[in-house]
C-alpha cells in the first residue's frame, strides 16, 4: 500500500467497507456491528482517515525500523546471550534503546506527513462530513482553488510550515541530546 496513490487507497477502503461487498463490513456484521458509518459520520470520519493513513504508511515505518534492527551491532546481543539474558530482558535493555533513534526518525517523517495530509482526506470526503476532517492543507486548497483566494490560502501554509519546521527541530534536538547522553558527553 505504500506505493498506492491516496485516491486509490481510499477507493480500496471504500470497497472493503462497502455494505454489500466489503470484507471489513462483513467482519463487523459477524461481531454484531451493522452499517458502521465509516466516513459518513463526524464521529467516525477521523478514525477512518487515520486507519487508511496507517494502512498506507505502515510499510514505510516498518522499513525504517527494520533498517534499524539490521544495523544494530551484534556484540552486545552475543554478550547478553552468553550472560544468560532472556528474550524480554534483551529487548528491553538492548534492542529497544538502540532502536530509539530510528523510531524518532520514523516519528519525525510521519508527523511531518500527517500534518500536511491532503490526498486521503480529499479523496475520502473533501473534509467532511461538515468540517470534521478539515486540516490546514485542505483549508488552504479550498481557499486557493474553490474560492479563488490564493492570498488567503498562504497564511495557512505558512503556519503549517512553521509547525512542521519547529516540530522537526524539537525532535532532532531531543534525538541529539539522547545521543550525547548515551555517549557520556
């Protein structure tokens, strides 16, 4: 799903959640939930958008974590095995702490992408029902192209850029502080 265009991902999810042929709808029917309002209710539209976004982008996050796992040094794990450490202890004290930098990178990329999400929300419901899915990217798009007010859309994009920029700087700063702390500086 990582290489699928957002509009196609939404179409796939609309098929999976269709009342007549949807796999997810059939599963919900089996457990007693009928006619779940996936994107037609303000209360569930955000859940649906997040679910689709997670489905599309989870492979990217997993690739980052897998790259992190493959780059971990072998000697601490061999030493832990010689010392008789169990799997949970090894994960808790070695694997997870060493994977934190990769998880921070994944968090940074996903935060930046989520804040500027447009394709899934636009294809799913154009920001509706009501304004339940409106974000800054979609609001800027509506101002510029639906209402022909390009100048009115720029402040939304500027605020979005500031939020993303400072969030990224904060995450990178935190990561550097953790790296220095781990090295004993």
